[in-house]
C-alpha cells in the first residue's frame, strides 16, 4: 500500500498546514510526505473439539515513511518485524454464544 499526501477526513492538507513555524502554521515538528507499507500474514487454526478452535497469526510488516521537518530537512523512518497473535474461539454453554479469548 502506498499513501501519498496528508488528509483531514476527506480534505487534502498541505505540509505547510502541519509543520510549525518557521516552515508552516501548524503544530507539529515533522510531517509525513510518503508512506509505503507491506504486510504478510501467516495463520494456523486447529479445532481439537467441535466447541473450541485455536488460532495463531504471525504478521510481518514492513513500513517506510518519508518526512520533512520544520527546518526543511528530509528524512526516512523504516520499520520491519513481526508480532504473534494468539486466540481461542469457543462456544459458551449458555444459549450457544461464541466468545473470543485473547491468549497473547
């Protein structure tokens, strides 16, 4: 996914409206100018009984953000990594309702 530009709701917002003086009229020291993200999700589900399903998901996210600061300098921030998510889905005995329990 590539995101270019800044928005406030559906309205475009220029960098000058975000950055604080001397570069603009906003309140922030830096503004993103471009964002690129990739996400890959690997998951496993196992149902030991008809009433319980165990799940595990491992997302891998790569994120790059280009910025400009109030002094006019460009810089890039990068992040990549993963974090595992675990959950148990089970049906409770009253009225057949299902519930999700985080096991993180």
